[in-house]
């Protein structure tokens, strides 16, 4: 399907753009990007973080804007790092998480993604999640963040061992993006041509 319409995504993360772009392409939308709001809000809720950032970006650009926020929730660590995933990735990284998990038998984890889309309609929010396990060691070189240590349910490979098409079959972000697609289909009248 030729993508004549677009969704503006506020992010500097090219992996998110590629993953969401592939899903939205299937429903006829291109992803264009705009700089993410400078404020990195601290909250226990991905919904609050994504919605606040989307509202700020909509206010700044005057155009409908989507923001995606995601986190890795590890059961044995009571949901850590959750909404603090970005900070934890930058500080202790993959090695730190593997170390914290070294003596844990329960390796269950969950990735959650929230996409908030702000526009004249207000803010709509779409959620996606994928269950899986934390690998014993980092594997693979594709993707970003915690991809090398996350194995989704139904696979034996980490996200970092998958091409985007394969990761999207499982991923939290692709699930949230498919819900955004549905909403775009049902609400195309709200979106001005070319917006
Ligand atoms: P953000 O705040 O939405 O950018 O995501 C928080 C952090 O979670 C990122 O910096 C990554 O380390 C991690 N993360 C989020 N989504 C993914 C994913 O799909 N794969 C691997 N890591 C992810």
C-alpha cells in the first residue's frame, strides 16, 4: 500500500522509527520524526510519561504527534527496571542486569510499550506487551537496548538475533503500533489529508 499519509513520531531512536514504521506502512502511513521533548519525565507509569511527552510535542509543533515509551519489567526483580529502563540501560547496562539475575532461576520478564498520540482529538493511548525470559548471556547484534538479553515466548532467539520483521511478530512495540493502525483506520476523518 502506498503510504501517502504520515504520523509524526517524537523520538531520536532510529530503531523505534524502523519498527513502528514497518507496522504503520502496512496500514498506509509513513513515519516522520520530530525531536522528542527535552524534558525526561520520571513517573512509575509509561502511560503518564508517553502522554505527557505527546501533549508537550503537540503543543510545540502544532501538529498531531505520537510518542512511544517502553520498559522491561523483570519478575524476579519486582518489575525493575520498568519505567527506569533507559537510565538503567545507560548506567549498569546489560552486564549489570545479567549480574543481578545471576543466581535467579525465575527469568521471566515482560516488555511493555505505550504509544500516546496527541492531536485535536485529545490524547489516545495504545499498549502492547510481550512476555519472555532473560537470557543467560547477551546474544545477537541487531536492535537496541536490552534486545540481546530478551528471548520472547515462542522463540529460542533473543530480539537482537532477529531482523525487524521477526522482532515485530512478537514485540510489545509492534503490538501497540498495530492498535494505532486500527485507530488511524477508524478515525481517518479526524486526520487532515497529508497530516
Ligand atoms: P524508552 O524510554 O522508551 O526510550 O525506553 C527505555 C529503555 O528500555 C530503552 O533505552 C531501552 O534500553 C529499553 N527498551 C525499550 N524498548 C526496547 C526494545 O524493544 N528492545 C530492547 N530494549 C528496549
